C-alpha cells in the first residue's frame, strides 16, 4: 500500500496541515448560524455542499469498490455519525470542550485495537486510558458559577470520538478502501444523519430559503475547497504512515481549535481545573500514540 512518491516528511507535513484545517471546522458552522440557520441545520448544510463535487466523481470510481463495498459503507456511516456528532457538539457546547471530548479518540482506539485488531494492552496504554478518564472528569467538572454548564453538546463530543475510533479501526482492518468513494459516502451519510438530528431530535424548523442563499457562498467555499481536501488528505495519509505518527501529528487540530477559539471566542472561558483536564486529555493522547502502539499479531485485509 505504501508508495515511494512521497517521503515520510512530506506525508507528515500533509497530515499536519490537513488536520490543522479541521481545527477551524467550528468557524464556518458558527458563521452559518449568524445567517439565521440553527446549529443542527448548519451541520446538514455544510455536509451537503461537498456532494455537488463528489457525487459525479463517484461515478468514475465505482469499480474500485469491488469486494470491499460493505466495509466502505460501514466506515462511511461511522465517520458520518462522528462528523454529525462532532459538528453538533461545536454548535451546542464550547469549541474547546467539544474538540477535547472528541480527542478522547485515542482511548477508544486503544480499546478497539486490543479487542478487534489483536493489539497488545501495554503499560503505556493503561496509563493513557487512566489519564484520559481523569482528564474527562476534570474537563467536565462544573460549578454553579460556570457560565457554560454541561449540555447535550458535551455528550455529542464524547460520543463522536467513539464513532471516529470505530471508523479508524475499520480503515486499519481494511486498508485498501478507496478514499474518494469513502469520502462521498461519508458526506451522504453525514447529511442524512445530521438531517435526522436537526429535524427529529432537535425538531428545529427548516431554514428559510433566503438564509440559505446568504450562507451558500461562504459555506460552499469552506466545505468544498477547504475542509474536504483536508479530510481526504487525512484519510489518505493515514493509510500510508505509521498509526502512532498519524495520531501524534493530528494533534495539530486540537492546537488550532483551541488557539482560534481562544482568540475569536473569548467568552468561552474555562476554569483552571478544566484546563488541567484538557492538558491531561492531550497528554493521554500523546502517550498512546508515542508509546502505546504495537502491531497486531494478525492483520486482516
């Protein structure tokens, strides 16, 4: 599967940039809300735009799915669920909390790797899991004076990491899944699932046509030309580089999300104990990706 066209350094830089782009995912979602479209429908609208480009491309890539359509669809649905939950968390809770709760993913990836991919449960992984849960408790510690109490968005962020870990394990198990068809099916599933969230779970009214027209240019730009390339880069490079390195380099998303939110959303403040929890979650992820990975005893393709 590995190609010699690109060096490890080039691939590493690509995934750092691709992940960093997704650290700004919250920005277009919040921008869509300013046009009068509710947060859940903003997630639907954002995930629908890339299909204008990807659906025609899919027609020329259907033959690549021979023999792996099932795993491709399963991975797409898991990623679609993760994207829906993550997007909704970013508009329902604070950007920092939503991002960090998603980045408990290394903990869930460890559990799935041990149970599904025959990876070893090392001491480093046990420490990472323990630190992840301690960080979670500290991050979600909430006093009466907090200006941002716990809400459904925090649950969405927590669950999004679990679904992303399932998707990651699927891609690891079936490493030859073609990326463009996967991306197309992912955005289709995310659009459908997020529509259920917006129309059924949150029961929000359909957005006005005028609001959609106002939001369309910027939404299309961000979703088609900024976020989608970043997503494809992350998926493709994840198939080529050592998983530990991928996990470490993807931390650029956390850095960009926290930095951008701190600058542009100063009202979304956290207390010291919650920042300690945030640092503990990041440290748990770093321990997992740097010291916890071991190759599975048997790979299934």
